[in-house]
C-alpha cells in the first residue's frame, strides 16, 4: 500500500477527533479546529472525506440525518432509541473475530466496521413508545 501524506488540515482535524470522547458533527469539529488553526468549514468537510477514504475516520448517521465523525482508533457501536433518538454506546464488539477472519480471507482491506441496534430505551418503553 502506498504511503499517503496528510495535509495540515487533515492532521488538525484528526488530532481534534482523537481528543474527543464522543463522535462530533462537522460543524462542532470545525469550531474546535478553528481555535488552533485558520480553517474553513468546507476545508473541514474535505479533510473528513479524505480521512474517511484513508481509513482514519469513520462516521455514523443519527436518526435526524446528522453525520457524526470519530477517529478509527477504537470501535464505536450503539443502541439507538427510535423514539427519543438517544444513542447508548456498547462496551463490547461482537464483530471483532468476524472482521479479523474477513481481513485474512479476502483481498478487501477493511478500515473499520459499524454496528448499531435500533429499538426503544427504557424510559421511552415505559411511556408506551
């Protein structure tokens, strides 16, 4: 695989994402990055797109259609309530062995995977969903 060099904007975006405990929207990320570097919102979007193609950033889409981004260093899996839209992180990854098996048995390079369960959280279930 060829070595890909990151731009200054990509490095700044990735550094900020690595410091975040939760995934961020591009707009929230932009506000954090611009505290340290002159950067435009369009540049943040381009950097995120390039970093996704490099396998350094992943995203998930919320029930409202908002994209949230995080660095790929660790898996992020969720249970999301279809009523209130709140997401609850899972503290385990049931797909790790499958990913490893697929990575070794195919010519496909896997950067990351996502897993999300949808249903009703306890408070919403108690209200009758």
